C-alpha cells in the first residue's frame, strides 16, 4: 500500500513540476528581451588565424515568433534584410529584388551562428521543457524541440537563479551530437527595465578554432505594425530607423 501511495504522489507532482519549468522558460525569454523591440548589435566572426569579419545589424521583433534583421555593415551587405515568421525564413538582397527562402541551419553571415541564432524567436515558441534540475546557483532546463523544423533538437540551458538569465546553452542534434555551445556574458542595464547579457559567444566542436560573437549595443521596447513583418516590407526596413 505504501508503495502505491508513493507512486501516486509522484504522479500528482508531475504537472506542477512541468508547469514550473515552462514558467521559468517564459521568464527567461522576457528577461532576455521584451516581446516587441528594436535592437542594434554587432556580429563578429573570428577564424583560427585571428582574422575577423564584422557585421552590424538592426533588428525588430513582434510577439513570440516574428523578427526582421537589416544589415547596416559591411558595405557589401548593406541593405540586405532577413525575415522570420515562425519556422519560415527569407533573405532579401536589393540587387536581386526578390526574397529568397533560407533555412535555419544556413548562415547569412557565414560564421558559427546560423540563421536561427541570428533571427532568434522566443524559446517557448520552439521548445517544450522536458526536465528541470537544480544545483546551488543555477537551474538546468532540458528542452525538446516542438517540431522537426527547429534548428536544434534539444537544448540544455543553465539559468542563473538570481537573474533568471541564461549562462550557458548547449545545442544538440537529434542524434545527440553537440552542435555548439552559447555563452552569455557581461550583463548590463540597457534601460527601460531591460538588464541582460551584452555579449553572446558561440563555439562548436564541428568548427574547431572558429568563434562567433554578438555584441548588443541597444535594446528597447517598440510596438510595430504587422505589415513590417511581411515580404513586401523587406525593401523598406531602413525606413524604421528614420
């Protein structure tokens, strides 16, 4: 009888456990950035010999799964724009004049960050919480992709208990292969109640010696009309900065 009672208590505890993990992930999303915002950041690709290539990006996001990024630099990429709506992504090149489909695992910048990293939507939009584990200073969230379209099948996310911000995220393929690790550093106050890491670094065992870094210089809340997040608006994204 005691054995059955213990089992029943464990089963009753599962929904609350799962809910706690889901709520924690929602808080992580909002602590990283507002649901709707505009952002300025620099992306730097570093090769094994130390050679660097830098990109400047202006981005806007609305809701949990709509984001646009405009290239401001280098000159060779200036005016290019990318759009993500859920699992669907496009790249607009002014010289071509027509948006082209791209995938989450490709990279419009050619570094360790792929398109899913550059056009990141809410983690809660892409992942379910499989488990929540604890240690002294951090939560460990184990996440499973909701669909096969997501760039990474599973994530292990270590979250600081005080700030509820990610510290490290390991990204895995369905085979269990570690694809890359994301490192969140240099937490700073961006104003408007936004306090988050200003530096995101990534490395990968698949690209030994290579590293990519995102440096965030501005994040602020901004409400935007739905028309901004459409293929027809891509040639006019620059107008949002005026």
